[in-house]
C-alpha cells in the first residue's frame, strides 16, 4: 500500500495584501522520497513554472491526492488513533484514516487527502486591530469520496481503536445502551422523560463507574498509558459515545438534522415501521389508496360503474381544492359535448407535459429520499430503518411498516401516475380529465396528510421516541447477545469464559427469569437507582398511587386503536429479557486487553514508535481480565476492516444500488444470507419483497419514458384509443 503520509496537505491561509485586498495564499506541504518536508506557496510555484523540479512536485501532489485506490494498513489506522493533536488546530492530517458519517448515517473508512482552514464569515480582515489577532480557524477535510467535511462528521477508525484498546469498551457500550433504555420514560413532565433526561450525563457516569471498578484494573492501566496519550483516550470516548450523542441530537430542540416538524414526507407508514404497532389506521389508508384507483380504472376501461360514486368523490375533492370561480372562468360550462374532443387533447397534452417537468423530478427525489441518501429528516429515518432491516433485528410487523413506507413513496407513486395517464388518455371529457388529475394528488399524499394533522402527533413526541428506539435497536447486537458462540467470536472472549458467566445458558443474556430477579437487585443499581427503588417499595406499601406513578415507569404503547398496542412491548421497554445484570456484571471486564509492547517500540531517539510489522504483532492479548484465558492472536484481514466500503460514496452509491437491484445482484445476495442463517421465514419474506423492490426500481427508471410516450401519443393521435 502507498505510504499514506506522502499525501498532500493543502491549507488555505487567508491574508491581507498591501492593497487591503483579500487573497488566498495556498500553502502546499509535501514529503519527498527522502522523507523531508517542503513547503511552497502558490506565488513561488507560479514564479518557478518551467522548472523540472516544480513539475515533479506537482505531479507527486496530484498522484498522491487523487489516487485511484489506496488500501488501509493496521499501522496507519493505529497512527490516526494515537497521533497527538494540536490545541485549536486541525484534528486530523492528510494521510490519516478516519471514519466519516454519510447522509445515510453509516460510518465508512476513508483517508484524509486535504485539510482546509477558513476564517469565519464575520471576521474583519480590514480592521487593523485584527492584524495581530488571527481568526478562529474552522477546519474542513477532504477525502477521496467526500469534500468539505466538518470535524463533527469525522472520527477515528473503529479498527484502529480496537487494536489499541481491545473489545471491552464495546461490551460496555452494549450494556450501557440497555441501561439507558431501562432508564428512559415516555412520561410528560417527569424528569426521566426521554425529552428531559440528560442521557449523556447518565452514560458518562456509567463509563466512569465501569472504568474505575476494581475488576477493570488491567484495562485502566492500558487506558492511562502515556503511549496512548490524551488524544487516543479522547478518540475512544468520542467513538463509544457516538450513538448516545445521536440520541441527544434527536431530542435536542432546534437541531436542524432532526427537525421532524419541518419534513412533510413522514407518513403513517413511517410510524408503523418504527414502532411495529399502531398499524390499524395505516392499513385502512392503504386499502383506500389501492381500491380507489382500482375502481377508477374499472370505470374507465369497462364502464361497469357508470357515474357511480367515483365522480361525486372527485367533484367533492375539486370543490375543496379549487375555487368554483376559477372553474367557471375557464369557460368549460359553455362548451358543447361535441366540442370536447377539441379541448380534451390539448388539456391532456399539457397535463402530461406538467408530469414530465414537475412530477417526474418530484418522484425521482422522493425515490432518492426514500432510499436513504438524501440530506433530510425522512431520509435519515429511512437510513436507520434500512440498516435495521439489513441486519434483520426488527420484528415482522416492523418490516411490513418499513416496506410499505418505502413502496408508498416509490412504486405506488410511479405506477399510480402511469395508471392515471392511461385513464386521462382514454377520457374525452375535460371535466373528468381535470377531476382525475386533482384526485390523484389527494391519493398520493393521503398517508402524509394524516400524519401532518394536528390530532396525530402534534408535538412530534411519538416520532422522536420511535427514532430513538431504532437507534438503540440498531446498535444492540441482539443476535450476538443471545448466542454464546457469536458473542465470543465478535468480542474475542473464549466460549468457556462466556458459558461460566451465564451458568451454561446457551441463550447467554436473554433470560426473562434472571432479568426479573436482577431488576430488583440493588447490587446492580447506581446510587440514584437504588434510592428510587426503595422509594417505590415504600410507596407500594403505602398504596400511594401518586408516588407510585412518580417512581415506577408507566407502560406506554403506540397504537391507533386499542387492539394493536399489544402486538409489541411498550415504548422504551423492548429488551427486558436481555437485562440480566448479573451476567453483564460478570462479562463487562472479561474481554482480554492488548499488550502495547506488541504495538509500540522505542527507537534510537527514545521515542515510542508504532512497529512497522504491526500486522504480525498486533492482536496478541494479555492474560487476565475477569476470567483468566490464554493468549490468542486476533488479526483482521484487509478486507475485514470495520466500515471499509470503498465503493459506497454519495451519488455513486445510489447509482450502484440501482444497478444491483435491476440486475438482481443484491436480491440473490440477501437470499444467500438467509439460506446461510437457515432462516426460512426471512428467506420467504425477502424473496417476495425483492421482486416488489425490483419492480419499484424498474418503474422509477421507466417513468420518464412512459410520460414521453403519452405526450407523443396525444399530439400524434389526438383522442384515438391506444
């Protein structure tokens, strides 16, 4: 692999010229073949044009920054973690391998290729008082696939952190996520209500309690080792706290990324897909959205229903959406029936042109939004749901809601508009053409319109709680937590140790009986939880309902009718069976700890340096932890680096996804995974779902060509039948 430290570092350094004009003096930093650092600004490069050495440097810069492919190494990943940071300066340098957060809320491993520093917009360069006072620079980062990344969208790589710290922090993360879910409430006015509760303060207290527990002494020594430094410790904590930060952003009022009230695309099906309950009303809307176009098609094609009820409904919609005076002003009431053909054809052509210039881009954007790649709240929700659907830890009812939500904004819209174009083409009455076109807009947006109603979710508390539940559900490795073999393999703890901790229970943490006993055991509570437990006990003895309501979490279910609330456990009460705190207590400090001497060595200058042969040495762990176990190598292959997805990036990701769907590549891949897991139900579900999804992507691709076809047919054949 190419030496990542030879990548260009381009920094914009804004200065004031003699004429008080602002110029950008770009400073280029390169490392030559001998390892020497050279700097050259734009002026010096300009003055030396024609010099062979200058061209050689420029070629080296371009080749190293715009390289086609570069593969990370274990040494490069660890260097990013432990490299000291500058106070107030850039956090990462060119050549660092970092994980960046995409619009799809997935972290992917990329290499920093350029660092830019820009002054704030309000910095006054002309003011002489600022001559000796530099601006508070804001740093942006470029990678091969992404540009102008801010620091809050970048973090150190998981793979490098696990090489240095081992897997104990990630075991703690699973436990802390369950503890947080156990603490949160859906109770307006209570201090532990999910909107009011300070989850970051709570989990950081849990972190310090775990870090300083006597059983964790071996990890604590590694954590405070000088070779790791403050930078490495900060990077670890920020990485582990990332999902909790995301929950905090969701509940933070005014956060632009999660402004639920400002996104009109959130529908009834979105709620269904989040909670796995409350599906009675969405199913009712779904029936309406499917049956009304079906009957309209029958009326147009076979004439079975005459004037029936379709036209009165359409007239009612027209009366509610278009003022009567506008209809009268058009003058259609004075047109004789024999003249309808002369008016209908131009009207149909104009409507089809409108579909081409307005509806076609809108459906494409809606499709892109639903695919989870757009920078909108609804797209972020879909990204979370897609990740959950991909790892198959959502319930069957959740799956149905998510897929209906996806198809309502993709397949349904495209097919409905194509069906409506056929109906309009067959219609010669200008009134019916106008009414059918208006009725379609009502049908397409019916599920979103109800979700925007004031009576549905006025303060957006339900949608907020649903998204938080999905963040928790996505982060919890439920399959690993219910399997001794999978948990042992993922976290690097021997099966013998895991079995001893869970009393030889093959279901590991998943045990409702043990969880029920541990729930009232004060040995596994924090101080505040212990106090609340005793207050609740006394309140129950006194039969004081107001006090019981204060100290006991009330069960809350999301439902549109009382029937469907029993399909799934209540809000923030989904994983009761996994809250076996006694077993967690036995395994929180059981993962082995790396030996830093296998990663670092002292060079001739007596500086700690990362070994060049790290691939052969890293991954050997020390004995100890909660249960002693022998040393064993855990070495990752290049292709197994966490979050290393070189082909997933921005728009290219959407293009590749479309091709994979059309060519059935992803379809057979998901079926193969289901077969390997021996999951018959998932295999049957994804077999049917994959076909519908293929139709969805195909209809989106064909939609503009269908519109063009109908436009040509109208202007060529008039009102003739197809």
